[in-house]
C-alpha cells in the first residue's frame, strides 16, 4: 500500500462525557482507543501515531502491547490542532496522513480503505474529506505536500475554517458508511450504542433472524453468519 500514516489525537479532556474519559470506555471488551488503534492498523498496514495528553498514562496503558506509537502533547489543553501537529512532526516520511478521531467505533477498516482508494485515485494532490450530502465526516486524508504548511500554521485540516480557506485543495469523497459521521461525545451516545440496552436489541435481532430463517429457509451456516454481523443499531 502507498505510504500513509494515521494520526489519532487522544489528548482531549472529553468534557461532554462527564467524569469518564471516553477513550477508555469499553468497546467489545477493550478500551475504545485500543479498538481504534487496531482499526487503523488493519486499514493502513502500519501502527497509528496516538497523541496523548489528558490522562496520558491511562491512555498509554490501554494501548500497551498494541503496537501503536504514543506521542505526548504537552499543550493538549489548547486543542486538537497541537496534537495533529505532533503527529505530523513525527512522520516526515509518509506520503499522506489520515487525520482521525479516537471515538468513531462504528468505522470499519474496509470503509477507511475505500476512502484511501478514492484519495489515491485522485493523485494524492488534494485533502480528501468523506461526505454524504451536506454532512462531512472523518477521518480526513492529507497529502504530504501540505505537511510543512500545516506545521507552520497547525490548524486541524479537517476543520471548516481550514478547508474553507483552501477550498481549491479539497476533494469531497462520497462515502455512505455511517461510521464516518458518528462519534461518541456524550454518555447518552455511548449507552445507545454500547450500553446494557444493547443486549436487549441484540436479542430482538436474533429473534428476528430466527423468524426470517423460518420464512426463507436459511441454512444454519447462513443464519450463523447473519447473527455474527455487527450492526450500528446493536
């Protein structure tokens, strides 16, 4: 694969989540940040750069043994742009950068690879942003040609201000996958997707699969495959 490095800012204060650090909340039995690091490793073939700050020791402990490369942002309280700059500064060799979020557990590696394929098809000349109608998503793909400029003026390249000021350098990539447009910022958002009520929705889904099997004569293998699929609703 063409050289790409994922940068995962993981230094924020998670204020909207309350007392909990959202990056340490469990997703399928492991901390969210570890889940996201594994996702980007699978999608790119290389471990991501994870930039820590708030509760850095706990976040780094959650990543121990994952292969992720941890960097510290001493000025994390000033916002995400500094964390992006830390990642850009640590990877001068990459042809492009995936500027990611640490709280998008509905994303799939195939979704990210599809975004990258569209970016490479465009010649790695513009900043690629996943879009669905008026909605803009994450991660954002940034060519190395923008690296020096961003380090000199390190504003998050996915933010509206930067891309409005550089509209001629932006490519809107049509992406339907819901994971691009959903992050987890509040306790309510987390509980809706991964809280105890998720189990009840899963049981309802399995009952529906059983009923469907009776109607259309699914083989046991087909039913098992359907039951093992991950749906955003459950």
